[in-house]
C-alpha cells in the first residue's frame, strides 16, 4: 500500500508541476484564469483517479501500474541518466550558440519551454529505447545474466512470485570458478545471497525446478570431465566439487523453507525429460536456452559434442528478458501441468 500511495503522490506532483508551468506564461493577462482551471481540473482528475484505483475491482489495474512505476523509476534509472546527459549537452550547445555568441533575436532564441521540452524528449526517448532493447535484445554474456537476475531479485516485492527452472540453480558457477574471475565470483556471491534470501524469507513465494542430488552429481562430474581439456585439471576438479555443493545447498534451502512456507515448493525434474529453462520474478520473464550441457542417454550423461570444439566446451547460454505478465502466467500454468504429470 505504501508503494501505491507513492505512485499517487508522484501523479499528483506531476499534474501540479505541469499545470503550474502552463499557468506561468498567462499570469500577466486574463488568460491566467484558464491556467487556474487547468490546475484545479488536474487536481480533481487526480482525486477521481485515486478513488477509482482504491476500489477492489480495479486490483489488476493497480498492480499493473505498480509494475510500470517500478520499471520507470527502478529498472530504467540508467536511461534517465543518459537522457539527462544528452539533454544537458544539447542545451548547453544551444544556449552557448544563441546567448554566448551574441544572437539576441527573440524570435529564434530558445525559451524555457524549448529547453524543458528538450529534456523531456531526450529522457522519454532513451527510456523508450531501453524498453525496446530489454524486450528484444538477447543476453549472451553469462555474467550479465546473473547480474540482471540479481537486480530483479533484489527489486522484487513480496507479491512477486519467483520461479527458477534449471538443472542446477547455481547458474554460471562452473565457468566463474574455472576462470578464477574475481569480479565474476563477487557477482555470483551476490546472486547466491539474493536467491537464498528469497528462498529462506517466509514472506516470499518461491518455486524451484532442478535435478535431484544424485543427478546433479552425475551432471557436474560429466561436465567437468568434458571441460578438463580446456581448463587446468585441478581447477576443473575444484570447480566441480564447489558447484555440486552449491547446487545441493539450494535444494536443502528450499526443502527447509517449505516447512515454514507452504506456498513454496521444489520439483525434481527428470534428466530424460527436463523442463525448459526459465526464471520468473513477478512479471519479469527470462527464457533461457543452454547449448552444451551433457546429454542424458541410456541412464548416463554423455558428451554432447561430436568432434573437436576450439578453445572451450563450456555451455553457451542465450537468454531473453521481458516484462510480460501474461507470458509469466502462461509459463507457470504450463509448468504446473508438466511437473504434476
């Protein structure tokens, strides 16, 4: 409810600011009455808007506005900054050209309205570009993937249901461990802590889908064996051991959390019939394709590669991040049907 009140206050503040800006040019003649009417009208409209949203039958609309507010003022912060930088740079050039260089023609000098319009246009343009980018552009970098997931986990509200589906919930850990990437280790630990916080906090609803412990052992043993040629043997062995421990720790955490939180659950996927990989955090959906995981055949995991592959046989991940509540609901309902079968 506090977030909702913040949204309403933001709308009222925007309405008042716009109305005052409209009124100012008319304060020296009779047209100020028009400006006053606009201001009063905007306040009345904001009040009606609050009353409508307060009704229980508009719960869906309220929830959707919360998501849009969260995107605009949380996820799109980098876009705001870039937009402000672009607008400031262009404004500086314009004011320098028309002021500092001696142009005093009032017909061509930029007004305050022109400058404000420039700022608004730049910010909205960059925010829109970011929205399209986040919806359409795939994520190829594994570290970027866990950073994005971590940000979304930390920004999730208690109403946001979390679903994780992957053979082991410790995404990208083997790659980070074998490469001894300090920045990557820091990112992974942050991801691990954020995920554990959502699992262990009884106020959140968390659902995990992964292999059981026996198949996690077999999976990472084969994965380490495949990749020993591309990394130092000792690093690969240590990474396999660490990855198995982390993946099992996630399983233990979910099993323990289930006793205190009846809404949470853990589903064990079968290696011969794995569930599609995805992450859902509220209405944020990550659809993930993993190329290069060991293939399960005849009761054992086998090398998926035929012939030699240059440099590395690490898994290649391609992920798409989308804000799509309907897609999230569709994936969840379909997954519930699959795991229940």
